[in-house]
């Protein structure tokens, strides 16, 4: 196992991201699923390589109209194409997996019947799966908690979907979401077995690992038990305390940050905001300090 990290939580030059990851002992990045942002793939590889960081994969940002279970045929087709473009991004960067959230994040009510939505998801993902064949990029279907999506909340649901998509289709489990939805986090990891293609880490309060009440030694031991040897991908989403009880005052970014309206809304909908470099680096390092001794 090794440490990886998402970069959608803080928009900044990739150079700074790679520099920070290297300084804190990370080996790879699970890059933000925005293929147009990383259109110059050679430059991305040069930037990562200069700091000894490789691309582990990417995560789909299901915002705006990106939804594999939307009632509109055209929007579903556009979501399929978007995910295919993300697979091409990962393939071009030499990555190994693509974490896929099937539905629009923040959409918590269905717009069609359960059987119809399942059929749409399976059909779209089979198309995506076929596109991924031969690229070396494995699909990893990720369940989210019920407050972010009604479609696929538990590992068992993701497994059922993956089994219908294809023999090599995997799943991604996320420790934060599991804390809300799973009866037993450790049994969920065991049930995933060889289909486990990615594992996202944040503590029970979605802060850096070690800042909540998770038993990380047991989680890592269970991952080793099932033979998982991929990334532990850091995906903390820092809460923003605007009260006098704030333990981390002065953490918000006060300078200008280039954010698309959609991504700004996405971050806000996750209960967060853009924090400054110092606090963000502190959280990146906290996870490394907590997990690296467990996986080395």
C-alpha cells in the first residue's frame, strides 16, 4: 500500500500540489476528474515526475449535469462520455484506476423508478467498461452516504452493480462514508475482497486521519488481510468553524482563488470552503504521520 491524495478539495497550481505531496511522503495523486484542465498531458507528467509523484488514478466530479441515472437520455450520454474522457486522462498519465460515483452528488431524490435507474446505470457503466478495456485503467464504483446521493450508499450495493458491469469492474470504499452507512466497516472491506480497487481515507469527522475516532491500525490490518495493495487516497474535507469555539482560527484563504461556479458550489455542498496553504498542508501531513507507520 502507499499514500495518495485527491486534489479537488483545494484548487491550486499542480506544481504546488505535487511539491506538498512529496514533502509529506506521498507517492501518488488521484487527480481531479476534469480532463480539460489537464489537456497538456505531457506537462502534467513532467510536473508530477519532477517531484517523484505518479498518477494513481482520477475521481469523477459528478456535478452540474453529470449523472448516469438522469431521466434525460442526452444528459446520461454526456455523463458516459465525460467518464470515458476521464479514463483517457488516467491512461495518458499512466494511472491504474478511475473512481466513479454513478449519480449526481447532492441529488438525494430519484427521478425514475428503481428498476429503470438500475438499468440505466448498468447500461452506461458497461459502455464505459468496454471503453476501459485495454487501457489498464480499472473502474472503481464508489458508494457515498445518503446525504450526498440516494443511489449506491453501501459497499454491498456497489458490489452488486460491479458484478453486473463486468468481471474486472471494481469498487472503491471510502472510510468516511462507511462510518455512516455500513453496519460493520471491517466486514465491508472483507466482503469487497478482490473487487476492492481503491480506498479513500478521512476520519469519522471527515478531517485528516487521526483527528476522529477511527481505529486506523485495524482498518489497515483488514486491508492487508484481504490482499489490498493499492492506494490509501487522502480525501479529507475540512469543516469550517465560524464560531468563537474554532480550534483553527485564520484557516480560510483570503486571496483570490480561481474556481468555477460548479466546483465552488461542490466544495460548499460538502460543508467546506477554500482553506489557506498552511492549514491544508497541516492536514495533509497529519494523515501521513498517522498512516505511513502503519503501511511501511
